[in-house]
């Protein structure tokens, strides 16, 4: 058994593919530094991320599969599921080795599995876009806390830039403890060593909240109640279309 040890980045994964072809030996498992080795591991190879090597693999893939499937690779990577790296490694290897495109070969278990993960991550992206709620701070910045199953914030950025490009905003992933801030000029990734209360609770405190924010929240709650038809309330269907896990940060559910 051969184990490749790398930095658990997508660039590192592509570098591992490059080095495997150079060595003409392929890993049975991909591990991060410090992870315990599996039983009967005969050889370990340390992979150092290299942008040039990663770019060469990516350019090779561009000749083998469509742009849509290339997007599927990066989207599936954001699932952060256990062994997603090994699944993508096998998919990439098959894409390179096979004379015909593999992207529609759903009889292959790796192709089928990747397509399922791709769909799940894409659906989570859509849910975040649908159920995102902002709170206005005193400095005019709009703050939103989310807790997605998958790491979909990078996939939501184009929507936010298009939909809220005229506002300053901060969207923060509570589970992964990072976010993105837009100041009307540029969008940057942010992390906080010391977390204020709203980065722990997901809600702005009264001293940080814009003076009209409470009023708008109350108006939204009243609107939400008013449009509901009591005789047609269907809690089961409601939870199906609006999963309970999103209620925590939704104004109308407070």
C-alpha cells in the first residue's frame, strides 16, 4: 500500500496527480501530515504543492473533459467529505487515461459518485442563496451568518456580488469560522482571531445594530404572518421546502 501525504488543498491534489504519473506509482490513500498511516503501508510519499505542476494537470484535463465537468471537480472538492480527494484522484486519472470522455459514463462508480456529490453541493449553494438573511449594522454594513453543510461560500460570491454590489456586506460561515467582506470596491476573505458576540451567536447586538433594523425585522415578521393562510398551513411541507436547520438565522423564525 502506498500513501501520499499532502496539504489537503486542491492545488496539492493536482500536484499529487502530476507526481504520481512521474513516479509511475499511484497512491492507495491520500493523507494529511500527522494523520495515522493505515495498516500494511509499505511506502509514504510527501507531496509539496506546486502551482506549475497543478496547472499542467489542469490544462491536460481541459483537453479531456468539458468546462462543466471541470467545474464539477472544484464544486465536489468543496463538499469536504471524507475521502473526496481519493475519489477525485481516481476520476482525474480515468479522465486522463481513457481515450474517450468519461463524464457521461455513469456505469463507472467514481463518475456516478462524483455526480451525486456535485449535485448535493450545488443544491446547498442554492439553499444558501434562498435563505440568506442580512442584518444592518450601525456603520451600514449588512451582516449575515450561515452554517452550510458544505463549504459553499466561494460558490455564493458571484450571486452576492451581482445582487448586493451596491452595499457593504459580511457573510460569515459559523461552522468553518471564516467569511467574506465586501467594501464596495473589493471582496476579501476574512478570519477573526478574537470573535465578538455576533460572530458567536450569528446576530448583531443592539449596540451594533442600525437604529431602524429592529423595525424592519418586525415588519418582515408581520408580513410573513400576514401572507400565511391558516387553513392551508402544512408543517410537513413547510419543513420540506424550508429545512429546519436554516431557521436558526432567519429573521421570520425568531
